């Protein structure tokens, strides 16, 4: 099974989460590749396998700067993503009560609008919780992988 982690980050925290997930997931039958969103466009969703969007939130509930090109390309081209299965690990901070985890939510909403189907619940890490995002990722990873395997089996 192939998994692509797409990282949206401003200061690298989401990338640490992706590294942790790679450690947990990479194995005999799972091949994980992590891509920073920086230079990606909508065509990335033509890759084989499943996707995990791992993104923080900035500004007034915006996606991080390095995600904007991909987000805008999807929103403009509006490709049919009916065959795409994805998960969302969002990073945010409840101190920003009005826009908590909007980055992950915006990607989730857009992908859903384009026909893609989410695997599992959208994670909303809270930086003010005292739990490190990598720790949350580690405890969440196995359960999501099990759901991803089911999804991959259904689409195979
Ligand atoms: C200037 C600034 C603005 C932020 N705005 C939001 C926000 O609107 N909503 C939210 O949930 N988190 C917000 N955050 C929190 C970040 O999303 C959170 O700290 C995250 O872990 C950062 O991950 P990154 O290093 O991968 O970018 C903001 C953080 C900063 C520094």
C-alpha cells in the first residue's frame, strides 16, 4: 500500500508529525512518501495510493503559505477527485478560538467538494493542550492505518 503525506507548515511542526508517521507506518507492505506542499499542484492527486494531509493553520484561519499554491490550484481547476481517499491531521491552537484548525478543515472541505472521500475522523491537534503533536500522531497512527487498509482493499 502506498501512502503520500502532504505537509503544509510554517515553522516545521507538521513536518515533525509527518516524520513520526513515517516511522510508524513505513514497513513491509506500506510505502510512505512525504512531500512538502510547496511546489505541488492538483496533479499530485494523480499519484497511486492514499493521502494524508498534514497541515497547520495561520493568519486568520488560513492554510500555511507553503500550501496556498496547491489549495488555490485545486480550488481553481476543480478536478474530479472521486477516486481519491485521504485523511487529515490538522495542527492548530485553541487560543485561536474563532479559527481553530481551519487549515485542515479547509482542505477537508475542498477535497470533499471535489469528490474525494475521507478515511476516519479529521484530527485537530491543539498546541495549547500540552500534548505534543508527534505524540498525538503516534497514538493515532495505528488506528488510522487500519482504516486506510480497509479503504485500500475496497478500492483495489
Ligand atoms: C501567527 C500565528 C497564527 C496562527 N493562527 C492560527 C489559527 O488561526 N488557528 C489555529 O488553530 N492555529 C493557529 N496557529 C497555531 C499553529 O497552527 C500551531 O502552532 C501549529 O502547531 C504550527 O504548526 P507548523 O509549525 O507546522 O506551522 C497560529 C500560530 C501562529 C504563530
